[in-house]
């Protein structure tokens, strides 16, 4: 249960970070 929560939080942070990186990278490139 604890590992599932940790993986969920880590996945959420990685997803948010990836979205922001993609957004800023796309704005800089295009």
C-alpha cells in the first residue's frame, strides 16, 4: 500500500514535470 502511494506520487510529479518541460520546450522551439 505504501509503495503504491509512493509510486503514484512520483508518477504524478514526473508527469507534471514532463508536461511543463514539453510546454516550455515546444514554446522555445516553435
